C-alpha cells in the first residue's frame, strides 16, 4: 500500500472515525484485569450507597428528632447522637473505600496503558522504512507519548467513574420516585433536554478535538525537525524565519484549542445550571404547588429536604458523567491515531515458514529487479546482477542514481516491486528477519550512536559480546587508540548521537559495532566519508583482512576506496551501465572514466 507523504504543516486524515467498536477495543485492554476492575466498581458503588444514606438520616432527624411546633420528641438527644454517629461512621467508610478504590484504579490504569504503549511501540519496530519516510518523526512521537499518557485517565477515572455515577443517577432517581413520584416527574422533565444537548455537544467536540490534535501534532513535528536540523538552521541564518513558522503553527493550534474549549466548557455549566440550578428550583416550585393546592398526599419538610438533597447528588452525578464524557470525547481522536498505527500493515513481512541461512557463502543475485519509493516513479528498472562469494563490489554514479537503493533492497529495508534478490539461491523474502540481519551487516554514512558508553555502543550489535571481544573489534578498525585517549576510555559516556565525538570517531565506533556482529555480507554506504586520510589508509589495509572471504558492497567517492574493488558498478538511468574492475573501466573510457576525470 502506498502511503502519501505527510509534512509537518499538513493535517493527517483518520482512515477510520471513532466508533463504539473502537471504544470496546480500547476497553478490551482491561480484560486481563476485569476481576480487579469489578472489585473497584463494587467498592465505588458501595461508596455511593453509603453517600446516599445520610440524606435519609437527615430527613429522619428533621421529621422525627428535631422539635416540631414546640414539642420536643422523647429521647431526642440520644437519637440525635446515634444518628450522627452513624452518619460519621458512614463518612469515614466512604473516605476509606474511595481512597482504596482510587489507588487500585491508578495502578491498574497505568499498567493497562503500559500494555497499550508496548503494542504501539512493537508495531513501530515492525513497520518498514517506508512508514517513517511518509511522516515526520514528531507526529509519530506524540502518539507513543502524549496520546497514550492521556489515555491513562480513561482507565484510571473515566471508565469506572462513569459506571459509578450512572448507578448514582439511577439510585437517586429511584429514591426520589419512592419518596415523591410527583417531584420525580419534574426531575425527568429537566434531565431529558440536558441529555439531548450533551449528545449534540459531544459530536461537535469530537470534530473540534480532531482538528486540535492535528495542529498539536503539526507543531510537535516542526519542533522535532528543527531540533534535529539545528546546525543547518544556524548555518543558513534561519532562526528568525523558523521562529515565525513556529509562531504561525502555535497560533493555528491556539485557535483550534479555543474552538474546542468553547464547546468543552459548555458541558459543566449545562449540567450544573440545568440540573442543579433549574432542577432544584423546579423541585421547590413543585413542592410549593403540591402543598398550596393540596394535590394528593401532604409533603413533609423532611421529604422536601431529602428530595432536594438527592437532587443535588443527582446533579453531581450528571456533572461527573458529563465531565468524564467530555474527557472521553477529548481522547477519541487519540484513540483513532493510536489504533491507526497498530492496524497499519507492514509492507515488509516475514514469510510463513521463513528459512534460516546456514553456512552462508555470500553469492548475491539480482533478477530483473524493479523498485520505486513512490508509486509510478521507478528508481531501478530490470536490474540484473550476480556477485560471487567473497567479491568486493564498489558502486559509483551520480547522486540519486540508486546506489544506496540497491544495497537497501539487499538488507530488505524495502521490498522490490518486481523481480527477486537472492542470497545463495534463496529469495531474501523467504529468509527470516533475524537470519538476514545477522548475515547482512550495514554501515551507513549517517552513523547513529546511542546515549551510553562507547563500550555500550560497540556491544549494541552483539549484546552477549565480552569486553575483550568489543576491544578487539575496535582495534581491528583502528579505533582503540583514540578511545583510550578519552577521559574514561571505553567507559566514556556519550550523549545521544555522540555529539562529543568527531564525525570520523563516530564512524570508527560504528565500524567496530559492525565488525563485532561478524556478518558474512557487509554493506558500507559512504562509511569512510568522515575519516581523515591517514585513518582511511589504515582502514584500506584493514579491508584486506576484514573483508576477506566476505561478500561486500562499498559506496564511496574516494578513488582510494574503490579502485581495489573486484568489480565497480556504474549506476545511472535506473540500471547498471558499466561493470568491471578499475583498470577495465578506465580502458573503456566510458562514464566511469569521465567520473574519475571530472573528479580529478
């Protein structure tokens, strides 16, 4: 599937809108914890029941304990003390129960989000290079961090609190009906319009949240891009212009945030104002009409207070439900983006019953290989090539001709559009990823080092390697001397991407990392571009031993690097135009000869 290229200023369009199946899928992440979740919900419901009892106690105190018309009931003080003690015990029990349920739900919520984040991260590790070519890193980053973090609250609070407060709404409504059905009808009349308005607002809010998230993602993508390209920005004096672009992206985010906020902030006043304010007024008006017109059975003061109290509880539960639904609506766009990544099918998949390469000789064949990064724009077309075991192949040609593409296809970073690439007669699409990566070692021009020690970075290719083996690999590529001159030698700590090291030092460490993995096929893509002439001469000498009996592909511009290759391939016009040794191609005086002549 061809994915359109997305840039930092372009909004992403969700392939699938949030729906109940997506919500159920999100909830399914809690299935392994359903027993504990049920326990939490039961505790919260128990807490809710405890919170309803004081209203009944209050009514009993008003009607039965407090003096009425100047008459003091028998045992008033004793009854008051008993009832207030029960009230106090219920309050303490409610606090303890609420605390325990909150702590447990916090732990569960974060465990579930960790599980979701792991699925997301595993998918990102599985996806092909084309996925990353198709969108800025910042837009991917916010999905793994911000979007999943915001989902934690869904599992911690939203899911259980909605269930709890739906129970409270039903329980208080039943209580109101039992106490006074006439007033219950008023509560329903007030609540129905609110529910309709909340549903309409939730639909509007989802659309606004999608737009807000897009602008947030765009801004983050631009920040990441700027941080990675800070040297280039400074070199071309782009600080002011890029600040203006950032300000524009921030302003677009701010505008979308405010549009969403205007709808978000309607939830609370609607729930609070309509149910609590207007609803309570309506209850008292209904009570006054019933009392003044003698409609049916007379109302006691305690019953009116109890209904009003339950109406406040009812209002609070509606408030909480609206707030939680608002939060759920906020995260729906996050869920869309997260599941979009998880559901993305990798273009590079391991075949069923994939084989393991054993006793690799290193014969490579390209059979009618055609490839394009973007559909309809071919980079290679009908390429045929046979490389014998142990041969060193140098690839030369103009920029963009497809040199790196040829070796990237061998590593299966991308799959061919048509044709086949084989190692020892086995199509690489039928080889397991682990076996292919083990036998095909790659070193790129843009070396990447990880935060840690120099030893950690060398050992990265073989985690089980001993210190002695790592040091031996460094000695092999002539990196040992400069490493030992560092403050702590191999234990010298470096930051992400090794900013403390020179370009040549980073390449030598990367080279040692490659040699340590001991691959049978080696790919060097401009691997000596940042190394000084003296070190390169040492590397050239090392080639005779390290590359011996290994099939190797070398992309380089320096004559000293390529002239000793067994074969030199001149790549252009989507194919191999010339193939031969340095001496053979010089005699032909073709494109390779002109390349050397122009370079000289």
